[in-house]
């Protein structure tokens, strides 16, 4: 297919479908959190059983990142993404039929396998459909779907649970989502090759996998993304509880303000990518521009420390919204990877990056919990998140080099 002549409307339709898939991805993975009290009552789960159920998704999700990235570089993305989407939708729907904790765990593990495609597959597709100077906006836009999913789940899932129960909620969310596959197969081309200077790269050979994973740029990207996701997962897992426990908001109020923070984080993603794309098209250096916006975004994470320190709840909420502008970095972080990775290895690089990020997703909630039990305060755990985020700048500036693909 001659992608330089590929209709622009069709390219953006694919980005829109990736946005919708990312939204469904986060909506499905987080439904279990809202349904947990009902599931725990039906299956008489202990606190250990609850923890086991909540963590089981990440076992397969994190482990699958590198294999699915390798597949994204080698297999037909039209069918790979559709197949993975079908797997996670069936896993979500069939969860409503589970009769034991063991079956629930199996479906959560299967969900993690299917959902592993979202970032490696989406990033690979953007790198193929857009030239390096155009990738910031589409990268931020498709990942914005994940944050939108967090907002939507706070409104939709509780309503479904109240009116239909947890079993029907999983059935509805899982099987209704399968409708997405029809427009995907209609819009996505049967074969796709890169446009721009990275076109026509050979496939990644299996024997070069180890050398790929120990590339200096990739190691720096993984370190930086670990720091970024550490900050994100502290907000996702602990912010609602903090607002209820420390700021004395009701559950409804806490849900609203937490959703507002997540929505701000998400809206900032395509905006940050668009700003960088615009500056680069006007002649700015790509490396300095993208790393510069990442730096500004990461520094805004210091608002989180200020939010912890202020005594006024209204001011704290405003500062938390400001701290969510860290999302300005997201689209540029994805493009930094696309610009450094050989075209043949964008998928596996993204898999390695997201694997590192999800290790932070395992560590961050535990670290904040340990901090609360040790110091009797949420402040040290949240402040550490800002410090870890700033440490990520060292990786992006001093380990990651210029944003030039290396195909040798």
C-alpha cells in the first residue's frame, strides 16, 4: 500500500479506533476494583484473596509486554490487534460466569494477555502511519483513551453494578465491546508499511533480541518511563483514598475530584504532543523540543508536594489538578521511543518500556502503603512520587541520546 497517498481521514480514523480501544482497555481492567466488595461477599474472600485477585492481571500483563511487542514487529497488525481485543473482551465477559476464585484468577490472567497489545501495538501503528514530525499528537491522543476510561468507569460501572449486579456488569462490558472489531477490520488496511524516512525496514530477527534489549537508549527510556509510571500509579491507586481519609471528602466528592485529576492528565497528553509537533514543524530541534516539554511536565509534578503540604482542601485540589499536567509529557515520551528505536523494533521497544512501567505499578502502591504504616502519614509516599518523577529526567537527558532511529 502506498501510505504517502493514504487518505489522511483514514489515518485519523485508525487513531480514533485506537483511542476507543484504549478507553475500553482501562474500563475493563478496572471494573474489578468497583465490583470487589460484591465479589468478596459472594466468594467470601479474605483480604489476601482480594489482593491476589487484584494483582493477578499484572502477572500476565507485565510478562507479555516484550513478547507482544516482538509480535507487533513481525505479524499483521490488523489481525494481531483484533485477535488480542477479542481475547480480552471474552475474558472480561466470561468473568461474569466464574464460579470460584480460581476461575476468576484465570480470567484476569487471560485479560492481561489480551490487553498487553494496547501500548506496543498502538505505538507501532502510529510509527507506521505518521512521520516523526507528526507523531506527538496521535501518540498522545490514542493514549488519552486510557485516562478517559478511568473517568468513564467512575460514572458507568457503579451504575451498572447497582442495577444489574457484578455478573451482568462483566457480561455487558465484555461482550458489548466486541462491536469495536467490525469498524477496525473495515478501516485498517490489510497490509501496512512505514512512511517517511524509516520505511521498508527488515523484520527483527530472534537472535538480535538480547542485543536490542540492552541498547543504551532503550535502557534510558525504560528507566525514565519507570519513574513516570511510578508517579502515575501513586495517583491512580491512592488519590481517592487520600481525599476521603485525609481531606475528609465524601466518596462521591472524592470520586469526582479524582476523576477530574485523571481527566486533566489525559487532556494534557495530546496537547503536549501537539505543541511539540508544531514547534518542530517550525524548525525547532526535535531532541531539545520533546525533551524540553518532558522536563516542564515533570517539574509540574512538584505541585503534588505542595498539595500535600497545604492545609486548605480547596487549594490542595487545585494543586492536584496542576500536578496532573504531568500528562503533557506522555505523547512526547512515546515519540522519543519511536524516534530512537529502529523501525523494525518499535513494538518490542514499547513492550520493554511498558514492562518497566508496570513494574512501577506493582511497587508504587506497596511503597505508599508501607509509608503510611511506618510514618502514619500519606505525605512521604506522595512526595517520594514527585522525587522519583524528577529522577526520570536524568535518564532522558543523560542516558537517552539524540532522537534519531538507528537501524544498523
